[in-house]
C-alpha cells in the first residue's frame, strides 16, 4: 500500500504555478477574496488562500464586508468585481450567513471569473468537455492527484460514492471525458443505492464523497483498489485537546492495507483544493482579454 | 415481455399538451423552425414538428434559408429570433451544411428559447437539478417513457451504454436526480469499457445509445430487465424497397424474450422526441415573461 501525498502534490502544483506566473507578460493575476463576517473556519480558509496566492505571485484583493451586509449590497459588490477588468477571479467564501441566498450569490459571479467552478455555465462546459470552463476545485484536485500518482483511468471502473454538485457529479463527468487520462467507466452510488458493497467492490478506483465518517469499510473495497477519500468529518475524541479528531469517509485502519493506493485524511484531497483554486485563477488571467 | 409503445405514449402527451394550450390565456406558444437547405431527412423532420405543433395549437414560424446562407447571416437570423418577444422556442434543424459551425449556431440560441436543450446553460441546469432549464428531447423522452410505463427507477441500477452529449450523459444525469421517479444508481459504459457484458448484465434498466446496429445481445442482458433502445441504424436489406431496414442498438429477436419490458425500433423512443420538443415549447411559453 502506498499513500497518495496530497501535500506534496499540491506543493508541486504551487511551484509550477509560481514559475508560470513569473513568466507571464503584463500584470499579475488578481483574485478577489470575499469573506462575509468573521466565521472562524472562513477566516482560516481565506487566510490559506491568501497565503498561497502570495507565494505564487497572485495579487489577492481582500474584501471583508460585515456580517450584516444585505443580499442587494453583496450583489452590488459582486457586480462591481465582475465589471472590474483588473480582477481575474472572484471567490465568495462559503458558508454565507443564513440571511443571504448562497446559490444566488454564486450565480451572480460572472462565469469567466468563477474560479470556484460553481456557475451553471461552467458545469455545462464540464459536461460538454469544453476546456475553457472552470471545474470545481475538489473534483479537479481528485483528477490531478490520480494523474500525478500515475493512476491511469482509461478502461478502469471508477465508482463515485455521493452525487453532490460540488464533488460527486463533476468527478463522474471528469472521469468520463474522452481525455487520454480519463475515459473511465463510471458508476455513481448514493444514499438510495441498494446493495452498495457489491457495487463499490467492483471499483478499480473508489471516490468516497458521501460525508459520513468512516462509512467505507473493508468489505466494500476490492483488494488492490485505489481509494480517494474526500470526506472531512469531525468525530468526538476525548483524547484530543479540541475534543474531536478529523476523519474521512473511509475507515482507514482496515481499508488501507487492502489498497494499492489511498489518500489520507488530512493530507490527501484537502490540500489540492487550494492548489486547484490557484490554477483556476492563473487560467482566468490567461483567458482574460484584459492583459494590461 | 411487454412492449413499451412510444407511439401511444407520445400521442397521450400530445393530447395533454393540446388541452394545456387550449387553456392558456393570451397568445399561443410560438416555435420557430429553421431549416437550412433541402436535405430530405431535415425536410421530413421539420414537417413532422410542424404537424405536431399544429395539432397542439402551437404556432410554428417556418424559416427556410437557402443552403448558401453564411455563418454570419445565420447568426443574424438567430439573433433576430432571440430578440423577438413573440417567439418562445427556436429550433435549428440538424444537420447543418458543412460550411456552418453547428455547435456555434446552437450556442447562439438564447438559453430561454433553447427547446432542443443543447445550450451549455441548460446542461448545467440539468446537472444542478434546476427545473427551469430545458432537457434535450431524447433523454427527456426516455424518462417519460419509463415513468408512464410504471417503471420506478428509485434504488434501481440504470446502465447507460454511450456517453454522448445528446443522449448518454443527460440520461445519466436525469436518472441520478433526487426526484421520487429518479434516484437511480447509474453506470455509464462506452466504447472504452472493459468487460462490457458483465456491467450491462447488472442493469435493472439498460439504456442502449451507442449507435451500433444490434450491438446488445442476449448475453449482455439480465433476465427481467427493462431495455430502452435509443439506436436508429440503417442496415442493408435487399428484401426492402428502400434497400435497407431500420434497427436499434439492441438485437431485438434474442433480447426481447428476456426482458420484462422493451422499446421497439421504430415506435419506441423515436416518437417521444417530437413530443418532448412540443412539451419544451409549451414550457418556454409559460416561462416567457411576454404573454401578450
């Protein structure tokens, strides 16, 4: 069994992007990071994104409206960033306070600056295999982990556990693409699937994105499979200072010995998400007709 | 074994739409049918669509530009129809002459009038389970056939053979939706799939859309399965006046006896396509803010 080291692969991508940005003529890429309020998790995520931007040479524009901002005010802010030719990418950190309609806000971001890949147009482009779109960072990160770990998907059976819009569906669409590194046969399972273990045991590559702690057990995995664990779940743990430990959707201690390769949690898919956001931002800069 | 009668189900839908249109306040729905040149298949398709429109009470606006029309002229025509508040739906009949970029023309049609469901926004909405979009007529017709034949998909394993943008992918996304009539576990197989029969034999519902005559044979089908045959292939046949016969992607004589239900070719999925186009047009009329 070999661990897939997400931290190492993410660092490689960041280093490549740094070189790419250094060689870019004209202005540096610019990412607007919008964080509403002071939610501690959001503060930590945005800080991480800002640090990676700085490391690569991406200018980040930090906009921290108060938690009391209205939907209309937030729309006006997004419109302003959409219209600003010097802004290549816009990220509105999730979750938003409950009085704001998150889906409506994400849709307000113009598709060309939607580096999170949540816009309807970008999902449509993914289905159409149109590479000018932006793919959501987590599924894009999963594919990048597999490619860089030398796991070819062509002709393989990929089983995706979970049908969310953020992970399951885009991961399935990516694995299906006619790219030489994709071309997989794909099964999507979910909470309503009957006889789940019989299906997951067929997976050459199993992508677990169901959001249930340690849900995937040894009886659900074929010996020699590659397992990608997308879950980030907090499980109460009295031995920890925080009172909890992080665990994936896979019961690592019993599943890992069966696998040819597996991602740990943390340190697997997680670090890839920020790296892919940076990659999308550099792509947005390259595709932005305003280079000056 | 029971045949799924596409002609009968399509006629039911047409009758329902006729009643719906009769009850609509304000103007009747209007469908622009654009046919470039005189390709015989296109002439026959457009005539069929025009007849169904007339039967339902949908006004059809026939526009038959010459085969020599330029890309720019066709764009200008589409733009004019997009801007016309009295036009609810626009259909540009495929195939277009080779000097025209078909994908670019389809993209030019505004998403709100894209009753063929090919627009990137409409594909994205399908993935997002946003029911304001338009679903491509063939996959929408497949789901309608299954629903009206009393085949519930929830918890069933649907295997889609083919990953095209027009049938395979949207059919998979529809079967996966969280609707009570969907909720299936879905596998997408294609030309690169290894050990195809082992996968198709798992299907409770097998959707064959691979475009190869009589490709699905008895060894690929589980006894009791429901089989939907999307293929329309011409096979040379000296006993026919035309010199060919139509056949699906399924070898009907050997597969049909195994199935609980199966669609014939012709008379299965085919008639549903026009019915769903009509359904999309009535929906476009309901969603069009200009009712006058």
